[in-house]
C-alpha cells in the first residue's frame, strides 16, 4: 500500500524528544514516541485480554490433552502422551464429525457470501424509505443463535412445519426431513446460511460505502453498463471486505455448534454431529476431559491450517 | 411483455429481502398469539383463529423477563464499548504504524478466534471462579470482548486503511500527536466502520448462550437467551410462550438497528477526502 | 473412629453457644420445571423447624441434560456454591464415581433397612458400590396411556402384549376412519426418553444390558427390540416420523385426541385431565405391554436429593436432604404438584385420593419399574443407545447394523 512511502517521507521520525519532568508531558511523550513504543501501548490491551481469556485456558487445554482424565472413572489424571490423539484418529465418530464440519464449511461459506453480497447490493440501492430493507438485512443476525436452530427444527418438522405446509401444494406425500441424513443436512445448511448471510451483508455493505461515487460516474461516462460497473468497479474495491467476511465466516463455520445441536441433536443417529458438538459432548457430557481436549486441539490446528491457507491468498487485501 | 422498469425491479428485490429477513420473526409473532391447542392442528394454521395476548402476560409472569432483558443489554453494551476501545487502538497500530511484527500480530489475533469458546468452557469457568467474577457482568463481558475482538479489529483495520494518509499528516504538521490524529481524524471518518464493528460486537454478545448459561446461573444475573430456554419444562415445550419471549427479546435489538442503521451505512460523500 | 467423632462434634457444637447468630444459607439446585413454587413450601417448613438455616433455591436448566451439563461444569471445578442437588435418577452412579456427592451411609443408620421404606427401584439406583449417594425425592415411570372410550366402543380389552396392542390399534384406526389418528405414540428423537424406547422390549425379553458395570449385550434381543418398533411403524400403528417425536410431542398429540395409545411419563396424567384437554375423562392408565412370551416391565424415572461433596455446610445439607426425602414432603409434592410419591403406602392414602385419583393404578406399574443401566459412564451409554435407536427409526440403519454398532460402541465405553 502507499502508506509506507508517505510515512518515510520524514514525518514519522522528525519529532523532538520532549522529556520534561511532569507526568502529563511524560504521558504525552510516551504517545509521541516512536512507532514501536506506540504500537506496544496500543496493542497491549488487546493482547493482555487475549492472554487472560484465551491463551491461558488454551495452554491448560493443550496440557490436558496429554492426560488420561476421565472424571467418571474416579481415578486421578495419568500422563498418557499421544494416546488421546491416536484414539482421535481411530475414532469413526470423529471422522464423521470432521466430514460434516468440512462439508458445512464448504457449502455455507460460499452460500453466505453470495447471498450476503446480493443482500448488500440490494440494501445499497437508492430507496426512499431505507430502514425496512436494512432492518430485514440485520434481523437474522439479531436472533439468538440457539433459537434460530430451534425455529429451524420447527420449520422443517414433518407435521407442523411451515416448509412442508408450503410444499403440500406441490406434492402429496410429505417429506420427513429429519429421517434422512442428507435432508437434515440440507435443512441445517439452509438455516445456517439464512442466519449468517446478514453478517456478511453487514460487512460488505460497510465496504460498499467506501467506494467513491465518482468511480461509478466515470465508468458510466466511459459507457460501462451495470454489469461491467459491478465487475470492474465494485468487485475489485470490495475485495478487502469480502476477505474479512470470508475469513470469519470460515472460522465460525468450522465451529458450528448451536444450530445442528438444537435442530437435529446430531440425528438421525450421529449423521449431523459437528466437531464442536463432539468436543462439547466429550467434555461436558462424558467428562472425558483428556479426549475432549485432544479433539479441541485437533480442531484448532485444522482451523489454523484453513485460515493460513486462505490468508496466504488474500494477504495483499489486508 | 414489457421488460420491468428499474424501479419495479428494485421493489421486487426489496420485497425479496424483506420476506427473507422478516418471515421467521413474523411466524414467531403469529405463534405468540396462538394457543397451544391450535399448534397441534394439521394442516397448520397461519393466522391465529382466536388471537390472544395471554402468552405475553404468561411470559412476563413466569420469569423476570424484563430483568433478563436488562442484563443482556448491560452485558452487550459494556462488551461493545470495551471491544471498540481495544479494537480501535489495536487496529490503528496495525493499520498505520510501521512495525516489523505487524503480519504476525494480525495472524495471532485471528488465530485466537479459531478456538471456539465452547471448548474452553471448563477452563474458562475455573478462571472466572478464581477471579471471583462468576455471577456478575464481568464474567461475560470479558469473554464476549474476546469473542468479537478479532472481527472488529479486522473490520477497523480495513476501514482505517481506506483513509488517505494526507489528512493525518496535515493534522500532525499542525502539532497533533498520533493518538490525537487517531481520535480526531481517523475515527470520525471511519464512522461506518466503527458502527459496523459496534453492531457486530453487540449482536455477538446478545446472541451468546453457552457461557451465559454456565457463568451467570443466578437469576439476578441471567441473560435473555438462557432465560428463554427456561420456559421449557422437563418435557414440555410451550412454543406460544417461548415465541412471546422471543419477540420481546428481539424488539430492543430491532429498535437499536433501526436507529443506527443510518450511521452504519452513511456514505462517504461530501468533503474531507478530496485530494 | 469417625462414627463416634461425628456425633461428639455435633454435641460439642450444640453445647457451645455460637458467638454470633450467623445464619447458614443452603443453596439447593432444582430444575425450574419441577414446580419450584411447591418445593418452596417444603423449604419453608424446613426453615421453620430449623431456625438459623435459610434455604435458597437455585433454578437450573430446563431439561435433565442441560442440568447435568451445568452441574458437570460447576462441580468439575470443585465449586462450593451449591449445597444440595436434585439429580435425575440416571445420575447417581456418575456422581458417586466422580466423588461429587457425599455418601449418606452414616447418616441413615443401616442403609439397607432404611431404604426398605422406599419403592424397590430406588433402593437399587440410589446405592452405588455400597455407598448411599442420594435419597429419593419423587417417583416417575413410563405408563401406557389409552383411550378407554375407544376401547369400550370397539369392545376391546386392555392389551397386555405389543402384538395385541397393534391389532387393537389397527381395528380402532380402521373403524374411526381418521387419517390423523395414530395407533401408538412413542419417542424416537435422540433424547433420553428414547433410551427407554429401546430398553422396554429388551428388558421384557428378560435381558439386561449392564450388570455390575459390565456389558451383557444380547445381540438377538437388541435386533428384536428394534424390529418391534419398526413393525409397529410398518403396520401403520405408529407414525412414520417416530424419529422426530420428543416426549412432549407424544403428550400434545394424545391430549389433542390424535392417538389411541401413548407411551408417556407420569406428568401426562394431570395435563390429560385438564380443562383444555380434548381427552378429559376418557383416559386410563396401565402398565406397558410385554413382548410375546415376555414379562411386563417399565422404565423408572424420578429425581433424587444429594449433598454436594464441596458444600461448606455438609451437616445441615444432610439434614435438609433427609427432611426432603420424608413422608410429609412426599405427600406435599403429590398433593400440590402431582408428583408421584416414593413411599408405597402413600399410594393408598385416602388424603391423596382427591388430588391424584389414579395412584392405586400407578402403584403396580411403579413397583415393577427397572432402572436404566447403572454405570458412571451412563451419559456415554445413553448417547449410544439413543442415537442408534434414532437411526433405526429414521430408517438410516437396519436393525442388524444398529445392533452391531451399538455393541461395538458400548464395548468401547464400558471398557
């Protein structure tokens, strides 16, 4: 980006070192200090909070994953090395959960991006009264996640659900969504996409606002129609926002928990269990803390891997 | 057939968005006016045959719904404020300052969010207990801030980067410090970004269920999603009453959205940026 | 040594006047769904008899699973914020193994003799490895509810086997000519109740799943159990979407008059007889049918009181638990909250006749109820059984496949 050259043009380092003896100016001099010191001050609160809330518990989690710690056995913790990890990779339920999680990510991330983009573009159109469209954009985001799952489960219920009621007009036998792994999966993905596309729309809408109007005007003067304006003005300038939305959609998608839990409880059988659900089940239901921790660490590395790959692609955007 | 005019197309598109976004809420609202008996009819009814407000009365009577709303609001506002504060500082550092470890810091912040809070439930509970924060706003504000920090920081970083450097340079030549430039130039110009980040943080916090269930279990500190879950019986699931509670829960957020959507989406039209 | 020490300490505490009249607060964890306002009356009685102790209820999650998860989180952190816990009958084994409840053996004299006053199933479930870990609060079991008006109309006797139930249901469904009338409603969603769905026929064949913490899996019986339910669905007696049905859905459907028979817990009775019910006055209750050639058996439910091992006031907590598990409180719960008593004599108590007229019919059912597998790993076991049963009912696995998988998974859990 162009920032570096302008910065190095002398301003960043040309500040007098004002070291007077009173605290106010010490504070001021702290803020006036070089980039490095200022950066440390500005980033400190974030990293302190992360250290307390995430890093410390995560370190405990890494340690626990190396232990054989099943609270229901009544036995004390025993060091087990990588035993938990070998169990993880030989556990068929883990592979089912992993497959489900990856499938959900592969389906709902692009879906949410596409739908979110469409919603953002529509919300950006000039309407006389703007708030109804914008409210509709954001309401899905405002509904608590656990209830979206319950409502989704109810909507797809075979006897009392709205979906079957609407389909009633088109086919005579009703579909029992939750009897089939595939149909349950589709229902879950639809619900997740519905819920998350407003997050994407919000981020993209903010991004759309940063595109100067003059560019569109210049393009139409040059004879570009709406489609070309979209492809050559909107999309390129929207790439940073798309990148932000995509990364976080991807990360949260790998952690999908509430919606499948409340919609299908992982059924039929265990065909819609996600990795986060399996971790929670092992830790809080089965009290197998060692195994649950190992699963969490595996999820962490998978998320890291996916995110790193994607970041590599879009590092120029950020 | 004549092709549809742009206005008509716009209206249809708007209608599609409105139906998509509001239909479930509309359905929940209709359900909140029905009786339980009506819900077992097949085929289902859409509009209540004998609309009643009894569910709302019952919802407020069976549980202190207003208290839960207040708690959720307090926790959400506090964590939003804290998130915005910390994220703004961090985003400025990452967007503007010339530091070698910039990419690493950004990656670290994103990496932190790859650990689902769900998996940290037990160690976090122990941490909160050790800090004596259980059953207080603090027990939730801190984790919720962490929850929203990565996405808010990233949103703000990408917004700050769209502000041309000239403005800050001009201010600093006039004697303003870097942080002053941050507060007086960058933040106001990034208002849409700030409001977006704020809305994201608010809704993340409003949404959250699992930590709220475990950390703030006392009735006095309970938040709305947990409270609504309690309308369930051991076996019973009173949809009409829960629907009423849900409607009550969404209304404040909807009001906030309508009030702030203009700020979130104000364009960078006149002034300030012309070179 | 501890036998003498405890009473001595108590005596000493009684003799030494307390320096400050500090009030002891006992936090009791109960479900928000189990009539906390009636529990409050019991607590008030205790407070009156024990000045200086205040009882504060902490209302917990709405379902057994949510409560268990909350308690698991809190107690694995060894938190002392709760003194007395109300536990579902399936939990004591786990709580004993993890050491989260105080054994009550010394506090009841001779445990075996003490437990004789309760229903037999609770004596079994509440003692784990010789330790008495909880005392019964109230009872519950699965019943067969039926529409006596319809059975009378078609001159049919009360069925005693599943095949008899199936043929009677089909007769009634054909006669009533109502497309929405189910023959039998039962639970098949991946919930706790579905564990009972699997176990009912299995037990009826005389088989046990877990004995002394070890797996005693009978593959053929498991397949037959699955086949029973699938058969009912194939014959049109049970609905095709049985895999979606949760406990309250059965209740709602039966209450709306949409089912001839229903497998349901005790809570359904008072709702079926309520003013809004479409089947008021037309319902009767009996024990669940047996498989052909098997014996009738039902699943025990109910809740228990335990003392948290991390409580700062163990003596007072034990006192409260013993009070709550006594005849007066059981009578109160039956009268005011329609919760089944845990003392057999109360089922014939004239005073309860008004509030719960069906108690005499309920007693034989509750007396022959069996406990679900008693093992510290019950949550694991429950998950295996419920998900496999759900898969079979949804049609995504055959009974053979499901039985194979169930065996494999249970072996891993109960290793």
